[in-house]
C-alpha cells in the first residue's frame, strides 16, 4: 500500500515545477495587459476591424432572403472581402515604408468607414459584393500594419504583443456576431452602419493616442513579400495557413445557413465561439507552445480541427450538435491562430511587417475561396459536404506542414 501511495503522490520537484509553470503563465498574461496607451489604441481598432468580419455573419440568411440571392451569391460577400484583403497585403509594406505606419493605419480605417457606410446603402447583391471588396482594401492596409505596430510600441516583448493582437482578434470575432445579430434583428443594414460608427471611434483613438511610429530605415520594394516567401520556412507556414483558413472561413461563413436560427440566435452562437477563440488564444496557446513546442502544437491542434470538421459534416442535420462543435472549434482555432502567428514572427529573417504581409496574403487568399465554394458544394451535393471539404483542406495543410517541418529550423 505504501508503494502505491509513493507512486501516486507527487514529489517536491513536481509540485515546485507545477507552481513555477503557474507563475510563468500568470506573468505572461500580466505582461499582455501592461501596455502603453498607443498599443491599446491600435488594439481597440483591431477589435473593431475583426468585428467587421463576424458582424455580417448572422445576417447572411437575411440578406439572401431580402435580395433574393442564393447562399453561394451571399457568400461572395466574404469571398470578395477576403480576396482583396489578401492581394492588397502585398502592397502594405511598400506603402507603409513611404508614408509611415500611422498614416497607413489611418487611411485603412477611413476606407473601411467609407465602404461599410456605402454597404449599408446598397440596393442589390452585386453592389454589396463590390463594396465589401472595397472594405477589404481598407482591412488589408490596417490589419497588416497593425500587427507590426503593436509589436513595435508594446512592452513585454513580441510574445506579449502577439497575444494582445490575438486577444483583440478573439474579442472582435466574439462581439462582432453578437452585435451583428442585435443590429441585424432590426434590419440587415444595421451592422454595416454599426461598423462605420465603431471604426470612427477607432480612427480617433489611433489618431490621438498613437504617436507617429518611425518609418522603416529603408523603403520596402513591391517585391519584398515575394522575396520573403523564398524562405522555405515562411512559405511552409503561409501555405499551411492557406489551407487551414479554408476550414476556418467555411465554419464561419457557411454555418449560419445550417443552424436554422434567427439573427440574434446566430449572433449568440458565434459570440460563444469568439469567446472560446479568445480563451484559446490567450490562456491555452502559451501553455501548449511551452510544453509541446511550436511544431507539435500546430500539428496536434490541426488534427483536432480536422476531426471536429468531419464530425460537423456527420451531424450537419442536428443544430444543437453543430452549436457544441462550433464552440469547440473556437477553442482549437484560437490556439492555432496564436501559435501560427508566433511561428510567422520567428521563422523568417525578414522584417516582421514584410513577413506578416506575405503570410497574410496566402492565408486570406485561401480563406477567400472557401465561402463561395461552400455555398456551391451545399447546393449541388449536401448540407454536410462543405465541412468534409474543409476538413480535407486542413488535412492538406497538415501534411504539407509535417513533410516540410525540417525547413523551419528556427522553430521549436
């Protein structure tokens, strides 16, 4: 009996190590929130920018009904937005190195305000799709520059800055659908005007609180993002993200059509999803990465995403099951987002802004294909088929990552 007790009771070293890990996690989280006002101003604007992605989510079925459009037509609201965002990422470094990061952020915010307002005034689906593309231009200028600015002005190192950025992403993605559901239950145009108002607040915050961030020492050529992708490690992470985001945006944009809920119901489900996304990003991802390392963390989490998407395909006719799986996916996606963003910042010798732009080009381009394709697949095959296609895409990304893992020697 005494032998069994010796085996089951942890020794002093195990207890000490556990206490040390808890202290490190607490200090890591504490460092995230000990930031200067400039970092908080940009982070707030990031929250609103990411709200703009999820804000439209709960009203997709309403837009389809009001404008007599098919699911694949309505999904083009995300396809045009993400495609332009991805492509325009390639010029953000070139522009930012010439007019400065702060001015690039402000121009991006102004463009978002303009096109979200015009989107609220659109009279047909084609016009709305085009205006969302313009919104994507502003989003590209802002998001790509914002990560580099937060890293440069924040305290506590790049890891804390990245977690602050991912926390803003999680908060924006959680509050966006809830606010979109509330405003959308009044009228589908409400969320578009809501984004414009909130982004105006973000514009004022950045303008007042962010002191002018110095321009890079040298001007970045237009070819810089393509040149950075010649690094095999960054190219591997970028291509992995391309296929991973196919799954991410299939979940986000297609699920509202199979939940059979009203605007507020869809908004609440994706609010829970966004909360889980933030929890995964802030609280779980750092522990995963410190215990397993970057490569193993990404691999295992992507396995979990593949399994969950496959289960969603099986249970696509059962709304309550889909809701549970959507919440679980929020946790997995949050972990993956943070670990993958950290990997991008560490894997390449290129400047952070250049590496971020190249990576974002690939991941948003991959995400742009999935909304439209999900609508088409559901119309011609079955309502569960888009989830299987998404799972297959993430599997391709995982296999690519595993087979090329030796090319990422900078990662643990």
